[in-house]
C-alpha cells in the first residue's frame, strides 16, 4: 500500500528566504502526488499536483514542487517566503495500483518569521 | 453548490450517543471522501464513494462507523455509541471521478469540516 512521510513536524524560515517542505512517498505503481495547505480555522486547499510530464510543477501562490523518482521525493518549494505562507502543509499520494484512495502525510507546520 | 458543504460545523455530544455528520459535495463530482483529522495529526482516510459503485470502507476504524451516500450526492457519516477517542474534525472532500481528465482531475475539494467533541 502507499505511504507518505513528511520528516519535519515544523519548518521555520525568515520572510524573503527560500523555503522547502520535504515529502517522500512509497508506492507500488505510478504515483500521483499532491500538496495541500491548511490555514488556521480553514479547510484544506489544493496547491499543486504531479501526475505525469515535467518533473517540476508550479502551483498556487508561487509554490512549486519537484518530482524525483529515484529519491521518491516530492518536495515543496518557494523562492521567497511570505509571512502569509505560515500554515500546515500536507503531502498526499495516490497509487494507481490501489484505486482512488489518497493517503496524506502527517503534515508540516511552516512558520515564516518577519 | 459552489463548494463542499458540511454540517454541523461543531457538535458536542456525550459518550454513548449517536451522531450524524452531513456532507453536500460539489455538483457534478462523482467521488466523495471522508477523512478524520485528530488534534495535531494528519488526515486518516475513512471511506470513499464513487458513483453507484460499492464504497471503499477500508478506513473505517470500527463497526460503530458507517456512511451512506444517497442518490450519488449527499453523504452522511454516522458514529454510533460515540467514544472520547472519536473526538476529531471530520472532513469531507469531493472530486471528479476517475477517468475524468482536465486540470481538475484527481483534485480533492474539501469542506470546512465538522468538529466533533465527545465528553
């Protein structure tokens, strides 16, 4: 079955600096990979996805993520962090060998310090 | 509707009582998911509905949990004889079904959640 790891519970970064939120996954088939963000007291919002094609995918709010098959990673990045990026970030995977079940990682709390 | 609607937004109940949580998905979305998010935890898959197919119930934690989806639209998650460990935010999400292409394919749209507190 598929699984997702987010090795960091918390990431702190200064405003204006680049940020990275890490995600690794395990699947038996081809991975469909996603990032979602949860702002305080709000529901989860879709940021970006990788299904096929270019390994670098761009999403909402200036975020991007790079699919690395050899390292089974899908790290989320942004060149210049904003205080408003502070939120809880979830990586998710769907294994095309296991139907439509999306498995989410435990989440990483990003704090951008002014 | 424009988004996924969940009700109630907050529910406080006593241990042993039954509760029902409702989800109204986006019109035209054939796939519907229930997840549970405990305080400070990630999302735990509960159940998945796709059209008229038999649901994937593999994530339901016990037989006290059940869900139905009537007419391929609104879904109700029922928890019988609630326990304190059932306290969590229950999230519903919908998406276009499998085989549907385009930018919305495989993207889950979440509701705001129903926060359940079992005393």
